C-alpha cells in the first residue's frame, strides 16, 4: 500500500482481536509515531504499552479512579472494567509539557497527537486495526497518577490495536470544496 492510499483510506476499527502484534509491527508503529513534527526537537511524547493481564489492572484503575465508583450501576462498573479488554494491545500516548519560550503547551500536545495519527496510519498500512480513544479516562488525573505520570504529563489518548474482527466501515466520501476555501473569503 502506498502512502497516499494509507492516508486517504484509513478508518478506525473498534472491534479488535488477536493474535498479538509482532515485535516488528510494534517497532514500525513507534518509528512512525516518533516522526511526528516536533518544534524545537523537544520530544514531548512517550508511550506506555498495556497487554495481557495488565489490561485487567488498567480496567481496575479506570473503575477505582472514577469519583464515587462504588455508587455506579453495576453495568457502568463492568463497562469501565472491560474497556481495556477491547483490544490485545493498548498504547497510552503521553505528552510531557515543558515550559518553553517558543513552543507553547498546545504545540507540544499537537506533536503527540500527530504521533498518534502517524501510528494510526502506519497500523492501517500494515493491515492492523486501530482506534484512538479519549473520554473521561484520558482526562482523569487519578488515572494519570495511577499510570505513574508526573504533574506536567497529560494523556493524549489510548490507542487500541489488534487484528480487525469486523468489516471496517466504508470511507466517507467528502467533497473537498466543503472544507477548503481560498482566502480572503468573498462575501456572497
């Protein structure tokens, strides 16, 4: 698959299964992530991998880091516990935000986000299913602390990776003219 095809045809896949990714596949994904744009070569991104039984520990962290989790309905507790079991490998993308005179926080977060996008594109090119997830678990400081993050580190997302276990949704056809305009914009 060529690069343009991978970039223009990639879709997220939520239904993932084993077998596990090979070490070679994982290395290619991380090499792609590390090629993200990075103003001032700050290298703000790092990644944690969670697999096997560690996924159950992550589910327990999701549940027990939720405020008043004991009062949640049983189905909501089960959902939090089972979230990490949706894929054989989860990569947690983390941005280390550092004060810098020319590179604001937002650019550092965007760099990590670009790394995640590179990883998703590489996964698609390698015929690996992937989906980038955020939600409350990504923004919960108790979860960040439970993962060992420092105060200046933020979760940018959880990338679920595995073998595609469904028919991927079709790529939506978008009219480029609906999203691209020449500037200055002329009034009608």
